[in-house]
């Protein structure tokens, strides 16, 4: 994946900024998107000086309709952009019984709606050109419902399954799709969510450069799903195989026998109750 122009969202810090650095060092031009213009400009200047690639800064808030629309239009119209890293996102949200619904809606807009619309904007053009790549940054929490506050893992589960589906669709047109599932990674997202990594075992926290280098190695080897922390890739294949075995039995005309037995029992109990009631009635 060299000699391309990549648009990277959430590029002002953390995973996005590191992707920008690594892609630039591979000889790719960049379009960097985030809310913080000053940080984007600083990163762009460093990368231009270090690598000589072209780096454009586009400040935009993808959590707003106007900001998202501006980037969608760019992806539709700019034929030079042949790679997309959907990295912008937010964590937190808290327990559902005490959560602020407006906060949850904002998370869903940024974590789900924004990457979906950006993919929908660029996919037709890449498919027509029969080339290009889309990278969606999901999370291992997509596989761990109940491990954290519910909304964030749910948004990442959406991104994982969305990536799998579009990978199947777009591969026929020469477009490669990868979902990256980071574990706990040392980035600002934790602080912004009001959480600290200090209390966690150090061996569970990955540095951001290690994460991105592993993700790019997965991209180079054409992995559709990259889990940088997973020691044995065969474990993922076992998971996929188990899921595949479910499919033939997920849709039938009749309910499973265990539910039919329950229904028969309920019907029998209802009939017996009605008979007893009738026997005790005086007309």
C-alpha cells in the first residue's frame, strides 16, 4: 500500500497520527481529518519535512452533519484518494441506567454513522476504479459484550460486522477492506472518557506504535480482520468456523423442538385449567 493518497480521520493524535506517520514513511500522500487544526498542522509540517510527501489538513468535526458532509463530498469527488482509514471515535458512555442519552447518541454518530457514510461515499468510486483500500478501526470489545459500558462495545461490534460484510462485497471489485481490533492501547481516548490506564496490568496495555505497525503488517498480508494482541490467528479461525456452523440452523419454518415442547406444555396447562374452571361453574 504505497504511492497512494490516504484520508485518515481522527488524525490529530494517537492511532490516527501514528497511521499518518507510517503511511507517509511508506511514500503515501495524506489528507488528515480531525477537529484540532493546530495539532493537524503541526503533524503535517513534521511529516512533510521528514518524508517529503504531500500532506493536506482538513479540519472537520465528523460528529456534526456539516463536518461529515464535507468529508463525504471530498471522498466522492477526489480521484486521488484511494485509501481510507476510519479511525475517529470516542469511548465511554457509562452504565445504561445512568447514561446521558445525548452522549450515547453522539457516540453512535461518530463511531457508527460517520464511518458508514464515509465508506458509502468512497466505495462506488473505488469499485469503479477496481482498486483501493478501506481500514476501519474497531476494537476487541466488539467480541466482549458486557465487559465495559454497553454502548461503546456495541458500536465497535457494528463496525466489525460492517467491515466483514463490505469486505465480501467489495473484494469482487478489487477493493480491500480491513478491520483492526485493538486491545487496550495507550491513547488519549481513555483520558477523554474519564478513565485511567494506571490501574491496569502493564502487560495488557499496548503502545500505539506497536499497534499500528502490527495493523499495517496485517494489511500487507491481506488480513481482513487484524487483532494485534491475538497470539494465535487460528483462534480467530475457530471462532469464524463455529459461527459458520450456526448458519444452516438460524432460519427454519418451524420453531426448534425445545420451544414446541414448551408450547405444548403451556397449552396443556391452559386446557386443564379451563376444564377445572368449567367443572366448577354452576349455570
